[in-house]
């Protein structure tokens, strides 16, 4: 058994604290947005937008850490996204309904939803709508245009939380006019 | 050709990244600002502080649910500087000073949320935005422990910063 160097009043391990700090911060943000914006639709849109911005950055960190090579097909991409969820959020989604250009990430419970209950007034709120944004942003940085959306949510009484991802097209780097 | 040495930025555990990126978005995406108040720094700071407050208030309750009471105010502040800071920022506060009359100054010589910003003066003006959330966390944590306070922060040179805690006593 390893000896603890200092006795801390905080007994939770560092992983758990990181995750709770994040979950609570996100929850407060959503609460603030619900207060600030007139419609729940706007909140969903804003969450997706910041998710997209985060995705643009998270992909860099992901590639730097993993040294994964190029994806061969969409299943390969899906598995890497699955690995990223495990790495960053310690969440373990399973893959389902994988076709040539679509797949679903299925979570047993809503990520970041462990302390959350949706009041009736927020029935249309997509609490974890930041995640589809992250996926869209991250894929865009590796030249994939995808569409991602939440189709089921345990906070709304569904059995699982499901994010559907659809591949739209491969993006090509466009050079600014006048450059070779 | 020799490759440059590996960047150290990838050594932090990956589970710290989501909060860092979310925090960055809170600051720069403008999501917290209503359309007509775009660019209002005071509104931004106050909302960041509130999000921190609410987060700190709830977090401390979960972290200390099995803990005994603190001996006194100083004991509580020391806990914030040591265990709490280690839990959320992976290091202790470097220096704590107090006038024993309800003012405490916590100095962090390499504050985590500033450590990735250029250490030159170029971005010094953006500093306060990166500290408001944490000011809120401290105030929220103390508030849940029964101490009402005002917390402000200052930066003289990146990435060193000081948090000034002023205890509000009931009169």
C-alpha cells in the first residue's frame, strides 16, 4: 500500500475533483444562459457554438497526445472519437448503428448530467449540446464536414443519451485567391 | 535534422483540458454578454465571478462532506491555500499573508490559468478576465464554510497573481 505524503481533508482523488469541477462549472454556465437568453433554442445554439470552438482546439491536443495516423473509414473515426471521450471526460460511449456515413455514440447517462434535473420549463433544453459542437469542430479541423446532434437524452426520460453523427463531405483546403 | 524537444504542454493529464477550454470560451466567446452590452468588461467579470461562486459553493460541499469542522478562520484559509488549491490547481499557494484582522493575501507564483499566456506585458490587460472565475470559486467556497468575504485579484507580472480576501464581519 502506498503511503500518503500529506493528510488532506480532501479524500476524493484528483480525477474525480477535476471532473466535478468541470461538471459544476458547466452546470452553472447552462443555468446562467437559461437566465440570459429568451428562448431555450438560443441556449442550445450557444452551447453548440462554444462546443464547436472547443472542438477546434481539443483536436490538436488529441493528435499531439495520441499520434494516431489518418482514419481509414468512418468506423475508424468513430472509434477515435470514442477514445477521446474516454480520455477527456472519462466517459465510455458505445457505438451503434454504424453505417458508411453515419454512426451513434450512446451514453448510459448524460455526460455532465450527474447533478442535473431539468425543470419543466426547460423541456426543450439540450443539456449536453456542447458535445455535438465539439465533434463538429474537431472533425472540421481534420477536413471532415459532419453534422452532429443529440437524439435521445436520459435527462428527458430516455433510456440512454445518444448523439448521432453524419458525415457530409470531405473538406479541401481552399487557398486564398492569388496564391499558388 | 534534429527535432525540437517535445513540448511540455501535453504532460498535464487530459482530464484537465475540458475545464481549461471551457474557461477560455467563457472569456472570449462573448456567450455571457447580451447583444447590447458587447464588450462590457464589468458585466463579463461579474458573470464569470458568479459562475465561479456558484461552482465553488457546490464543489466545497461535495469535497468536505465527510470532514470535521475547521478550528477557526485562519485554519479555513490555510485549507484553501493547501488542500483546496492542490485539488483544483495541482499546486499549493506559494505565499499567504494576513494582518490578523480579516485580510488575507494569497500569492500564486505560477497560477495555472495564467501559465499558458505569454509572460510579457503584452496580454497583461487581459489578466483580470482569467482571475474572475477563481475569485468567485474562493468566495463561494468560503461562503459555504460560513465565511462571507470579498475577493479581488491582481497581477503584476504573468504568471504571478495575488488574491486579496477581505472577510465581511456581521456588525
